[in-house]
C-alpha cells in the first residue's frame, strides 16, 4: 500500500470531499479503513485547509466536523511529546478528562438508561430523567473554561480557526440540552420525539468529548508551555468546574520545567505547524509568537495603568468611565469625595468643586443623617451595601452604595455610590439575543 505524504493527503481529501458532497458515511469509512491504520491530527486539518482553499465555505466545517470525527475516530494517533505533566491531578487536561468521564457516565448510565425505563412505561422514572437532564446543563462550566482559557491560549499561538468551530458546536449542544429539557417538561411530550432529542444530545456531547481529547488536547500539549497550563489552572477556579469538587492546585514540577527548557525548539516548531494548519481558515492573521501580550511581565509605556485583570492607558480608562451606563462616585475612608465619573446623562450633576468635599454636605439636610449612618455601618463592618430607588421627572433612579475594602486586609477604604437610570430596563420584556441583529 502506497503511504507517501502526498498519497495520504490526497486520500484524506478524497474522503472529506465525498462527505461534503453528501456521500454515504459507510462508504467514507470503508475508504478510510482500506487506506489507513491511523492518521495524525495535522493530516486531517491540512486536508480541510486544502478543501477551503479550493472554494469550500469555512462555515461548513462546523456542520461537518462531527462526521469527520466519526470517520477517523479511534484512528487518530496521539503524536504529542509533552505528556509528562498533564496526567497529574489539578492539571487542566487531567481535570477536563475527569469531567468527561463523569459526563460520559451521566449520558450512558443515567440519561439513556432512565429514558429506556420511561419508554417502557415506567413513569416513576420520569422525574429522575428530568433531574438527569438538568444535571447535564452543568456542562456549561466545562465548555466555558475551554472557551475562555484554552481557546484564548490557542489564539495566542495563532491557532484561531479550531476554537471558532468548536465554540459554535458547544453553543449548539447548549441549545440542544435546553430544548430537550423544555420538551420533557411539556405535558404533551411524546416518547418518540423525546427519544430523538435525547439521542441527538447524547451523540453531540459524546462527539465533543472525542474532539476535545483526541484532537484539541494533542494539539495544544505540543504547543502550550507549562507556564501557560499553570495560568489556565489558576484561572479555572474563577469559572468553576462541572460535576467535580475543586481540584488540587497544580504547578509544574522542577523536573518538568527542566525538560521543557530542552524542548524549546520543538515547541516553536509545533506552534508553527499548528499555525500553518489553520491559516487558511482563520479570518485574521495569527499573532506572531514573539508578540504575545504578557501585560503582567512587560515594561509599561507612559500613561499605562496596571490592574489585576489587565492594563489600560489613562485615555482608555477615562473614556470607559465616560461611557458607562451608571454614574460612579468614590468617597474615601474619611468620607470625602475623591472621584466621580463623567457620564453623558448623569442623574445628579457633579462638578470638580465636589472633589475633597465631605460627602454628607453633598446631600440635603434632611438626608444627611442617613448618609452618615450608612458610612458608619460600612466602616464598622456591619453592612456591605445599601440601596434606594426614587422617581425623578418620570424616570426611575436606582442608587446603590457599596463598601470598598482592601482585598488582603479587609480594611475599609471607602464607599462607592452607583447611580443608574433604570426606566428603560424596567420596560424590558422577552429576549433580544446577540444573533437577533437588532442593533
């Protein structure tokens, strides 16, 4: 059997072309089994890129990648070399795979089994099935960590197309889970449509597990540095986990860091290879590896302000405060006004003369004692917030006060007043999604 790179590439393109043109899955699988005993992730991605270059709409990849995965399932070689740490508890890959094991069990041992009991007429299991489907919706945090963290680092290395495709499928799965959950709670729900919806969800989730573990993970293990994985592990706690307790904190071992330092050239080559595989699909040119934006370690330019969650230029920060749909006023620990935002339509007027003024003197005499009571309660640690709402010239104004404390010592730093015109918000009804294109 001929096995040159060119031959393999052509056969994979032929198989994908057959699928894209509506050919039978069984025929594609037969052609694959006749020609290959395994393929690399890179070979599949390169073949898809060739099809796109020949005129295939990139959006079609999302609709067809599940079929691709099914054809090649069990035949994708695990080619990564950086596997000495990811099996340790707390490593993001270990956590993702652990969640996938529980998800797989939930699908097979709970949802599918319980549905079959209901289908046989055992109505006593229907509530259990509803609960299982509700449990499945917890998969959202699993997908959100992947989309927010792993995809972010993939894009840093120029791997921009796979995240877009996979995120689209994630959203389809979320919608399918919501759809079947709503349907089963309908008194008119019938068994056959319910079966179709459940099988669709199970199949889609199982295919995503395969794509995560056999396509995405091998690719990123070759490319990501250990420091990348450590930051992903740390940031994961801000999003949360699905079906498991918080994992142990993880950081790379000294031995692993030493080994990685000897593989720097291989890492760079892997990044270039992954980037080249996705260039044809990416809408924007990839970020050059030397241009990674590490704001925590980089030197500051004039006018830049470093915050715990990013860096902003003074002009940008000023513009953000000016466009916020709320008015902000900061009062320091001595009860003096130190800052206010300059919104276009403030509920209450503010001028620079207020800076340094005692805040109780900014209020009418009849309400001074209440302002002081709030501030004293914040200072004593008795309260963390207070809220009021008033009608003012046919507008509903919502006013909130928040105690500001040092994140480490919890010492009182001052009070933030947040004022918002909520008249229009009170009139909102139904939904207006981003995809509705109403802007």
